[in-house]
C-alpha cells in the first residue's frame, strides 16, 4: 500500500496514555481478501471517503494486509468475570485496536479489527473469525443503531479467503468495528487483579477525560464515575428490554463503560414473550436470560465498584459504603428508565401514578406470557388500537378467551385520549419489524454456504427502517414457527 493512503486522521490516545495496558501487535495477512460490506454512512461520519475505502487500498486495510498512515495497532489487556467465574487475564485474543479518530461530530471513536489473527492474549485460539459471526455483528449492530439504542457499529466485513476450523470448516472474515471506546469493566478488573495502583488511577482519569469530562473537577470524581456508568447501564438495559433484545453473554469483559452495546455473539430478539427466554448455547443456567439482564448489569457494576475502592476513599470502610450506595440505587434508576420506555410503548403520558403504570405494563407482559404472544407484534397492535384503526380479526392478541380484553379496558381508561405526540412516541417505541431469528439464519446461511449476499442485503435494508410499515418488507415481520423458536440457539463467534 502506498504510504500516502490516509483515509483517517488518527489520534491514538489509548496507546499514548495507557501503554502498559496493551501490546503493540500486527494483524495477520489475508490471502485472498474480498470486501463484502462497507458501511458507507458510518465511513462518512468518520470523515472517510467510501470510494477510497472500497478501493484495493481500502480492501487491503480491512484485510489486515497493510495499515493506513497513522494507525498504531494494539491488543488491549483486560480480565473478566465470565458467567460468574473470574479470569484474571483475557484480553484481545482475536482483536486489534487500529487507532482512534475524531468524527464529524467531534466525537472520539475507536476503529478496531475483530478476527485479525492471534495476539499475545489468544491463549489456544486461532484469533480468527468466521464469516457468519462477522455478518451477524454487522446486522445486529445496525439494527440497534436504527432502533436508536447506543451501540458499537461495523464499518466493514472482509472475507479473508481462508477457512477457519470450528465445528466444521467455515470461510474466514475480519470485521472492522467502531466504538466510543473499548474500555470495559474487565479493563479495570485486569488492573485491580495485578495490583497496578498507578495504572488504576491513570485508567480512571482516562475514562473520565474521554467519556465524562465534566467530572474532572468533581470533588469525588471516581465515585461520580461509578454513578455515571451505572446510569448509562440502567438506561441501556431498559432500552434492550423495550425491543426484546437478549444480549446472551453479559460478562464483565463485554460491559463497555461508554454505555454502548458491545459484542453481538450469542444474542437474539424475543419472539413469544417469556422473561426466562435464553437463546445462547453457552448459557445453560439462564444467567443472562431476558428478564435477568438488569440484575446482571447491577452485578457487573458491583465488580466495577470493587476495582474503584482505592480511588473512592482512603478510608476503606467509607469507600465501601459510598460504592454500595451507588450499586443499591441501581434497581430504582433502572426501573425509572424502564417505566419511561414502557410508557412510550403503551402510549401513556407521564402524569399517571408510577406504581399504577408499572403494574399496567407488567400486566400486559403477563398477558403475552400466558398466551405465548409475539412480543413485537403485540406491542405494534397497540399502536393500531391507539390510533383507532381496525385490527385484523385473526390477530392473536384478540383471540377469544384472551385476558387481553380486560387489560385493554384498563389501558384505555388510563389514557382515554392520545394526542399526536403520544401516538408518534408509540410509533417510535414499538418497531414494526426486528431481525427475526430465522431470517437472520437464512441470510447467514446463504452468505456462508452459497456465497450469496443477497438475502443479507435484503434483510439489512429492511431493518434499517424498523418503525416503518413497508409492505415490501412484510415477510420479515412474520414470527418463526414455534418449533424453530423452541430449539433456536446462537453461538459464540470464537
């Protein structure tokens, strides 16, 4: 690649300020790279030219075959609690942070590879990524973005031209991911586990400068940082629950302090509602089931709080008491965000009694659970009813014997009139379509097994407008057959 190739203006603060928490490393080259998907909209936001990134030089960049000017790739170190068990050293086993750019909105963004080969943190892994998981991350990340939920996003997916061995040989790929940062709870756990006191303060100050600069002059900046991260996570998980998203692997190394959703491995969306729904093949105990995600976020925050204790106060008893107060306040903060989400979904204003509105929302979910009703379509039916439009007589929510009818009278009595603002809020809180699990699998299977990207492109186009009732995308709204949903599993991309 010519040295003049300069698609991004890098400013690499992580490697500059936290050199002891990463290892400089080079990506493994790809033998026959092919650009399968470029996120042109995201590229432009980053200040890059999509045409340049689609050129042979751009493909070489995304394939790890040559680095652009200014990149300084590193594998980041972190630890993590994985399904409750602590690993003192994990790190980027198949990822590299290329560097950071300031986007057109003045925001600092990481640009990182996923699947670019072995690093010092790979342990026994090959450091590679199969094509299916790379495309899944692209698709679900763009879905979350379209739904307005904070998320990392994929900039590109490149097929490497080599096969990777999993349960069977699969085509390899490299995903290029963009994030507000890749600092996670596990980053702090790594520093705490290795008793690097100086690094702990340096890391906390870095996170404050990057994500919460207003806290720099706070009288208790590290306690305030814990509070800020807790508030972001409370809001984020409430947004997940509002669209039926199940993360699937909420380990502390997958909890970004920026408040973005990160790591779309074994994740999926609810079909028929049940709080114990799990789709992850590695979550046999249901630790990260749909209805447990808020509790798990609180558990992860407690682990974060433990790492900050030496910074919160020199009096350890006081530090523990102050941090515990923040963790104990999390459920109430989350419930406030959840109620805001549910009021929008139910078309309710904020003048009602919070406890009564909370119960109304809970009772609707109970109706869905008892009747095994589809989460997304049932909420969308409320939009139709609220607008005074006719609902199809075969709508499952209106089935004879359903306890929805009694609930409906209470719902209408709570908000007899809905002005255009409330109806608009409903239409932007209740998606018309989500990436249905069977449709995702159809798209990935076509790409992986037949080198056919058309189903993926069609699904991607549909989910980019999730709130718009487009007749052309009607097939994507249909739930999967019950037997498919009952046995559906998603897998870790490693």
